[in-house]
C-alpha cells in the first residue's frame, strides 16, 4: 500500500510539473504570437513609401543605398528634393500659395502630394487646391495631413510627431481573494 501511494505521488508530481511546463510554454508562444501579430498589423497598415518623383535608372533602381532617415527610398534624396521643389514652383503659377511646414522634432523627412521635398522646416510655393503632406522621422509615428490652399494664401502647417515607442506600461496585478 505504501509503495502504491508513493508511486501515485510521484506520478502526480510529474503530471503537475509537466502541466506547469506546458502552461509556461503556451504563455511564451501566445506572447510571441501577440508581439509578432502586432508588428505584422503595423507593417500591413503602414502605407508604401511615397515616390521620389525620379525616373528609375540603372544607377538608382534597387541600389538599396541607405540614407540617414527612414522612409527615404534609395537614391540621392537631396537632388530629388530639389527637383520636386522646382516642380512645385513651376506648377504653382501666378496665384501661388506659400506653405511653411514645421515639425516637432525638426528635420523630419517630408513629402507633398507623394513627392519627396526634403527635411523640415521648409517653405514651398504650391498651386492653389487640395494637397497632402506626409512626414516621417526616426522612432516617430508618421503624420499625414490634408490641407486646402486658396490663391496667394500663406499657410503654416505645424505637425507634432509622437514617439513610436509606448511611453506607458500598465501592469494588472491579480486581485487578492
């Protein structure tokens, strides 16, 4: 009888230990899946990088040249920004509106109507009508703002960017019964 009781205790101990290991493994797997899914959802929701407005050439097609700022495709960003600013200047006409784009923090990469125009702060002349500005900065959430311009209007667009890192942690402690 004592041997049977000892054997039952050992089996019970092994089952409890194996169950605890299985629950821990399940918790680790669920945590990994949750973190993987949240990153996947974020990546799936993120819009594609806007076009620099440069023609594809053998020099910049798939070069993979990394710039200092995220969201700026490979290629020469300074020349693309200058080219796109000149494009907006030439298309603005005699009724051009003046736009000043400022971000917090400064030096965020900016796109107007899908064309890269360089780091903020920046001043541009745009044609009257509906436009969209998109700004990106390292470790910050993208900001997209639509705006309308009338003839010879001066408009300031101030964009406060938020950190892409969570700045608050909430811990739910199990209640004591």
